[in-house]
C-alpha cells in the first residue's frame, strides 16, 4: 500500500511529514489542487482536506479560499473518477450552517442554515457548501462512494501558533507570557473537537458512512 500526500510547498510538507518522508510507502507530491492533478497510479481512497481553514485568510485571500474548495474539489473528484477510486472523503466544515439560530442546542445534518452570500467572509462557508454538492453530483454520475465530514474547530498537536484561530492564539499567548486579548464580548459559543477524536470519526465515516451523506463531528 502507498500513501500519497499532495502539498504545494515541499519544504513545509517535509517538515509536517518529517517522520514519514523516508518511508518507501509514503510519497509527497507537489501540486496545487486548484490545478488539474495527474496521477497514473491506481488510487483506492482520496481524502480531500486541502483548504484555507483559518479565518485570517478569508479577507486577504478569498479567491484562493474559494478555489481550493471548488476548483480543487472538482479536480480531486475527477482524479477519483480517472483513477478508479472506491471512496472519496471531503473534509467540509460546520461553517456550512452559517449564522445559527441561538435557540438550537443540537445541529443536525439536515439543518440548512443561513449564509450571506454577499459577505466576503462567506467565501469559505459557501464554497464548502458547493463542494458538498459537487461530491454528491460526481458520485451520482460516475458511481463512486462519497462522504462529507463537517468538522467543528479542531485543535491539538500540529496546530501552528500563527494559525489565527482562538485555540492557537491562546496557546501562543500562554507560551509567550502575553495577555489574552478578546476581540469580542467573550459570549460567543463554539464547538471544539480534539484532533484524535476527529481522526477516529474520520475513519469511521470513511469506512462505514452511508454513500452521499454528510456527517457532523
């Protein structure tokens, strides 16, 4: 079995996958998912997680954010079709629900939410929504298994201190003995999931998820 890891920057990829790069069953491929990706190997499973997930990018690079979630998804789905992949897992986001009704304690996968499509910040949520629709369409037309995984904010080892999300910022503040600065009234509620719990859920959905369905983690 071979594992191929697609990345745009070899230096960053070698650092992130340092414990794997010397293995014969692991190979880093340098490419941008926003461009067509050519692989001639037979691929069984594709996990598409390429995305600018930190809100700091939504304002400074909304186009790049959109491209990875739409053009990138189309390219990865075409790769799945061309390589005969049996399963395709799209890493989506709880952001697809948009602005939530504050009275809701539980968000089910059938909740459609509300996204303001004229807000630049919606580049992430709206393109993730489109990516999910694309997955279902490719699966329907080309007959391979797809699932969408809607993640809550995921934290744990490996998160960069410059990530730009609250968990990275708070850890950075603590390490550098800095004051924690809130940019709101502090009343915002967020759902967080630890990285190992997310991975357990990811593999469960990958191997047991009903075709064409989205799942919250």
